[in-house]
C-alpha cells in the first residue's frame, strides 16, 4: 500500500486502480479523537461545559485533520484541565494563523514551541534520520547521549532519563511507536510533516545544516 498527500503520485502509482481519498473527520469524530489524546486515561471523562466549549473551539481549528488533532491533544494532555489554560493555547493558535501559517503548520509549530527546553534539541535530532523510515530507539538514545542532550535526574541512569524523554515525545504525539519488544520500544517513527518541521527548526536554530548532494559531490 502506498500513501501520499500528492494526488498525482497516487494516480500514477497504479494506473488500473482508483486511489482512495481519505475524508476529513466529522466534528464529533474530531472531538472523540481529541478527548482520547487530551484526557489522561485515569482522569474523569466528564468535561465541564466551559472546558468543552474551549476544547471544541480548539478542535475546530484542526480542520478535520487527524494529525493536527492528536498533536494538539498530546499538547493539552500536559496542561491542567482548566478553561483559562486551554484558552491560552487557543489564543496562541490564532496568533500563529495571524502570522500567515496554514492550519497544520500553525498547530505543529505551536506543539514544538510548547516542548520543554530539554526536549526541543532531542526532537531536532530526529531530522538526522531519513524520512519515512523506522528509527531504532537505541540508536536515537545513543545519539542524544553522545550530543550531551540528556541531563542527570535523581538516581536514574542517563539511559533511563533518555528513555523517559522518548516516552514524553510519544505521549505528546510528536513521535510514534513503530515496534515494541519485550523490554520496551524497539523502533519509532515520525510523521513526514513533523520530520519537515524538525529540519526547518534545526536549520533556523543552526542546529544542523542540510546540503543537496550533486553528481559532482560525494557525501563526507
């Protein structure tokens, strides 16, 4: 199965088949998906009318796009369930729109901005890996350790702290689990739009540089 956001690619992938176009989620489907991500499993499913109104206004900004919904849900899962706190997130989304970003770009950029400082550099490291490929969790953690991005925390080993960093990125829906093993996460992956975000933010912050290799160059 081939997935793509480019309709022309889909039409040329198999000339004998009609591509299946995914529809946008309905308002209620958006709200249900959002609640699954934003409300902790051990929390009460009851949402106050005030919080629900702000939440539905936030979900309305996602335009029925599942990626935007789960990323925003992951962001709000780390916030207190207080209408004023959620309203601040809604205000920041509107500010991103005013800066000229489209819906999905605004929401993904906001989710990156909301990361704690110790996770931002870890997220940018995901741009080191090829697009649309599974990333070995052990290799990613070793990269974070080698780059000095993991901070000592209590009695935990550096590897344990790094594993918690990865779990937090997963909880925020910035990273997805690809495969698990008996001891934990074996591989992970990142959505191509989030991968593009990691590249653009990393280049803007001078965290990495991306060069296009020509026929006259060889990789160093």
